[in-house]
């Protein structure tokens, strides 16, 4: 099998941060996982170097665009090795072969009649580098950049995107895994339910020269998205190379939700026009925030990967990001959260298991793996290991990294309990129970070998150390191939090597002292009031104030399997949260996306059909003949998502 996995190519108007690092760690981990499964893999990342934003950034620094992009692009390519990210190709859109490929494709699409010249007036956002529709604006501003877009009229070239709208809808409907998680697929389908406009794909050289000249009109350069998306083809030598033939059919792109539209709409319609097969899958993840707020230069809370690696170590950063974020949803980074994961999951659970087990082996058998007793029917570790390998393989393949890791940690936790229940130190005192001791020690070390294998894609450096400690060559199939994920690969008589502790614990005291003392919350005082003042069904003003009502915008909705009544809603209020609402009998998922509704925002989360619901949507219950129906509450004019209802 073959795998082709890509990240977005990052703009060089900013230095790499946690968000870029996460996407690239995900792609690297997936590439390593597919290699473990025996695939021949190609993993590509790179930098996007044309366009208004870059030209502006270079201008600000008073250097030429080329000098500027060379410098920042190197910052990206230099960052990846520090995170143990090893792409097979690092592409730059200023590379000569990319420029030639873009021009070649433009000419092809133009000759086919899918590009035409026209006059256009639109609202242009420099931050997004694209024209926005009225519908996309919130209070007249770009919701992502909080700036009022400029009204621009100019003559430009347009790509007939609308021509391929129905083909794209059919493809998405016919291929449920084309865009995942499902909430993003629904978002795209909902967007496609309105007529698609054609895409402006040029910029006049009077306004911008830092771009690829159109091959059929040198008074224009190519719109940066039309240029950038083609990187996925250039990087594998489109159209004639062998690599293109083997990899294009299996292409999988990883992106965050910010660039869903270009990847789910522009790119597939471009491919349809070129007569190429569409990519296989688009994997869309959420945003990393920092301490619950948006990461931004102006707030000064941008998290730099190099600093994280310096503070916590590369494998801790890789593990933390993959374990902490549910792929598809937003997540919040905080120093406390990463320290907690490091101390608990890595130092306590994994690190202790490794050091306790190997220390006992060194003590009781001189560090030589013993032969387990064949007749011993102790299969507890082996049984769970088999299930964990199955779950792990499925979840890693589905980009559910946090679930795959949770499964692996079940195995670690059982192994730690296994030590306690079997008390090898007591067995060692009774020579007649040596056979039992050997089985227990073997089972523990075979579990360590399996952990070394399964954690490879996530923590490659640590796994090399673990393999070395177990006396296994780091490139041995025993720790680098899923074919060896069955029980019993570890050979008796293998000799351990002493290694240092895998994860030293981090001191949390210092941080705690610095934290500001917790304010006595008003809420606590109010709760007291509540108990004493409940008269005749009336509530006090204070009690009402305990309810936090907010306006939430529904950004995605999906049905819940096995429930006719419930819909899973993703809402912005203003942070993103999931609410399970009993409205499925009255609303289709696609009809509620985009609505602003009222919610109770401070309800204790509850699990409904296995999904954590973080709030409640308010709706009017209308009693009618033959039953009742629900009508969602709304505000009379659009307001920013998250506005408080007073
Ligand atoms: N150049 C375009 C992509 C062209 S791909 C053909 C671009 N570049 S970008 O530098 O803005 O990168 C956006 C991507 O960076 C996101 O899709 C995501 O992969 C990553 N992230 C940037 N900020 C992020 C967060 N705060 N959280 C998670 N990922 C984020 O768009």
C-alpha cells in the first residue's frame, strides 16, 4: 500500500507556532504509523511564499520579497527536525518547478475554456487574501481578522468553479470519508447548498507583482490560493513522474478548519477541471488556543515550538498535543496541562512501568529475559494487548490519535496493576515459584516491547531508547513493524541494557507559587442565598443571575447514531463547544447551521448518547393539536457569537 500525506504549506509572513507544529506533528505521526503498517509513504510540507501578505511583510522589513521568504522559510524547515518531524519533501512555491507547474495548469484550464476575463466588484480581505461574501461578514467585518474588507473593483480572470458545483456535491455525498470529521463535511455541504460563485484567480500587476505571471496575460499574476493548492501536485512531479502515478490516487491532506473552503471547494473543482481524480481524504482539525484565548501576536501569547521543546522535551510535546486535542475540536494549551500530562502519563505511568520492570529483571535474572512457562495460563496482559492493538490500529488510521493513545494507556495501567497483584518481589523469595516469576517478568517485558512498537509514531526518540534498554536493535521489525504486534515476539535470553529514566518528573511547585491567589467567587456566595430564598416558586434576582444565557452560533450539526431525537451541535459562544439538543424531530442538521440561538452556557456538562453536552439550547415549545413542536429561540438581528443575554 502507499500513503501520501500533506500539511498546508505555511505562509512565511509569520514564524512557526504551536498551530503549525500541531498539524505537522499529526502528519509526521500518521506517516510514521503508515510506515509501521508497511506502506511506502511520502510526507510533504512546505511554505507558501507569494501574495499580498508576504509582499507587505517584506516591505515592512525593508527587504526584497525573495530575501524575506528565504529567511522565514528556513525557520520552518529548521523547526521541523527539532520536533523530530521528518518530511520527505519540503516544497516552496518559489521553486522553479512549482512555478512551471502552476503555469502549465493555468494554460490547460484556460484552453479548456474554464477561465474567462471579467469585471468584478467585491469585498476583499487582505488577511484572508480573498474576496468575502456579504454573508461571511460579522458586523461588516471579516470574522477571522476583525477588519473591514476593502471594496475593490477590477478586471480579472475567473475560474468557472460554479460549473463543477454539482459534481462536487455528488462526490462528497458518494464518499462519506472524503471530508472528516463529519461536522466539516456537513459544513461544506451546507455551503454548497447555495449557488457557488466563480473564483477570481488573478491579481493585476498594477496592484501586486509578487506572484506567478499568468501564462496567457503577463499583466496579471496568479491568485495565491490557485498557486498554493497546486503544490500538492508539484511535490510529486505532476504530470509525468512515477511518483505522481503512485501517490496522487492516495493523497490525504491535513488542515485546520480555517482553510476548509479552499481545500474542500476550490481545490476539488480545480482538479475536476484538470480531469484529475480528487484527493482521497481531507482531515480537518480545530484550533489550539492558549489558556482559553486565541493565540495572537498582539496578545503576546504565541507559543513557539522551540521553546516548548526546550522546556518539556520533544516527545512530551508530541505526545501532549496528540493526546490533548480531540482531532476536529478546539483545544486549549496551558503550561499546567502539559506539566500534568508529563508527570502523570509519561513519568508516572509509562516511565515508572519501564523502570520498575527493567529494574526487577536486572535484580532477579541478571537482566536476561527469561523463558515464560508454557503451561502458565496467565493471559491477562496478552488478552488486553490484543484488543489494544486492534483499537490503536483503527484509531490511528482514523486520525483519532487521542483515542489510540488512551487505549495504549489502558495497557500501561493494567501492566502497573499486574506488578502490584503479582508481587514479583515475593515470588523471587520462593525458589519453587521461579517459573511463575519468569512468566510475570516475561509478560511485563513483552508488554514493554509492544509499547515501544505502538508508541513509535508518536514518540520516536523515546522508543529508540526503550528498544535499546530492552536489548532490541532500534530498526528491528520487533519494534518497527505492526506485523510484530502479536504476542510473543520478545525472545528469551535477550539481554537488557541500562538506560536513564525515560521522563524525569517536572517540579510544579514553582509554577503554583507564581499563580495568583484564587479569587473568592461571587458564585459561591450566591449559592448560599439560593438555598434560603426560594419562596412560592418565585426566584430572586440573584438566582436568575446564576443562569448564564448567551447567544450561540451553530457552526456544524450532525445526527447522532441510534437517536431520532438528538442532534449534535457545534456552537460558537464565543469559544467552541458541543451541545446535544433534542431537536432532531423538528430540524434537519443542514437547516440549523448558521442560526444564532440562545443557550444556557453554565450548565454542568452531561453525557448524552456518549457525547458530552456542554450547555442547553433554548426553544419554544408549541402545543398544537396532535402534539407539540419545538421552535428554536433566536435574536432579532445578528450579534457577535457569545453575546451575553441580560
Ligand atoms: N498558506 C495557506 C495554506 C495553503 S495550503 C495549499 C495558509 N497558511 S497558514 O500559515 O496560515 O497556515 C494555516 C494552517 O496552520 C492551519 O490550517 C493549521 O494547519 C495551522 N494553524 C495555524 N494556526 C493554528 C492554530 N491556532 N491551531 C491549529 N492549527 C493552526 O493558510
